[in-house]
C-alpha cells in the first residue's frame, strides 16, 4: 500500500511528515541548500533539502 504525505490543518515547519496506516512519522530537516542564478530578467532557483531518518526501517 502506498504511503501518503500527512496533511495538517496547522502548518508544521522543518520536517518531512508521513502518515503510514494510523501512525505518523517525522523526518527532521538536516540541511537546506539554495542555488540561485540571475541573468537579466530571468532567474533560476534550485532548493535541495536533506532529511534525517531516525527510524530503523
């Protein structure tokens, strides 16, 4: 069965939240890297986020 992202009525920050069956799992944010390039009126931004997996699985 696929795992779905957890939808919250109150926004949560700094983590990846996953709901599997009836259990919620939290994967804390470890690092965010931002690369931006601006040329004239155009820009490109790449955001890379790394999360920690504190679980055995």
